[in-house]
C-alpha cells in the first residue's frame, strides 16, 4: 500500500489533536515556565506575571515541582510536545489532492498542515458552542469570541507554511512560462531571495518588540477573558515567516531539476464542472444542457 492510500489514517489525526492539546496547555501556562526559567530584574513585573498565572492556572491545587510554579501537568505537556511532533511528522502521508513531490523534510510542513486542519475544526466547534449557548440557552460565554480569534490567528499563520510547501500560494506565470529554463531558475532564486530577505529583516527589526515587550511582559488582550493574544500571536508571526522562508529554500532546492508545469486557462476549470460540461454537450435532450439542474 502506497503512502497516498494510507493518508487520513487514525493516528494521522489523533496525534495532531494531541499535539494541539499539549501545546494549548503549554501556551496557557507559559507564565509558569517564564517564572521558573527566566529572570525578572523588577520584582513588580515578576509579581504581576505570577498573579496572572495564579488566576489562569487550570490546576491551582497541584503543587509546583522543584519549588517552582510549573507542576507535573505543565512538565508532562512540555515533554509530550517534541514526542508528539516527531510522531506526527513520521506518520503524516500525502493525500491524493496534495503536491506529489514530497521529500522527508516536507513532512514537517505537512504535519503543520494537519495541525491547521484540526484547528479549523476546533474553531468551528467553539463558534457552534457559542451560538448554541447564546441563542438557545441565552447564556453566552465570555471566552468563545476571543478564543476563536486566537485560534484563527494561528490558523492564518500556519496555513501559510502549508501553502508554501504545497506550492499553492499566488503566483503569476504570464512571463515565467515563456522564459527558457535558465531564466526560470533565475526567477526562482530571485523570489526565494526576496522571501528570505523579508523574513530576515522582519525578525531582525521586530525581535525586541515582540519577544521583550510582548512575550516577556506577557501582554494580554484586555477583555473579560483576557487571553494573551499579543504575547503569543506576535511571536508566532516571526516563527511562521521564518518557516515559510525555510520552506521556500527547500522548494528551490527540491524543484531545481524538475521540469516546470505549463499553465493554461484549463487549470482554472473545476474537474467536476468540466465533466458536467462534457456530459451536457453529448446529451440528446436540450434540457440536459442546463448544467445548473444536474446533480
């Protein structure tokens, strides 16, 4: 059985879900890790983050290990992340509609794509839960809207990594397709260089603002739920852009000797719609030409 036939197996979806649960726990309790592993010269800032952690701690009755703020559940989530990440990368397989040329290193982006898909499902579940409570039971939550925004931010960023690996980002082929192969390779190098330079200067110019002023100070959203959107989303922007740049370099190396695909107007036609067009053209009954009425 090839890897395409095995795609979508049980573990290929359970492992990303477990990874999301572990990472969600670790992110929510990130102040505990920061209090134990980072130094805060200002006692007031240390006390402020400690107060935030004590309010948001899911297991406040569990004693911290080694006399710190992180308890056994925090350590379990932290240890589980690399294990689940490794298993997720090893078990991911290409689905029939995905990019055919997949190297071992591409499985990292493929696994991120599976995480993105699970996040979309979870985000939809949160919205449905809020609609049910708000309009059926008239008991709206204080956290569903912010949690949806939080998940959507991660979806937007991680989807870009997956799109780069699948080569499904927006590209203009008008000039590219008519050029000789050596010119196409030059264009590929130039576009990859621009992506890498953009990522470098974005990280270089924003590192202090993001990691020192947002993450280190654990800036929150300022609502009743008060999730740490600025403290988590902004660092994820830099991480995602860096991964997109690395994936672009991997694509350049992997596609160097691959013959480029010639693009035509037929590429924009949906396969199912094209089948219906062909069936309608070959039909004897004029009513069959009405494609909108066909199933």
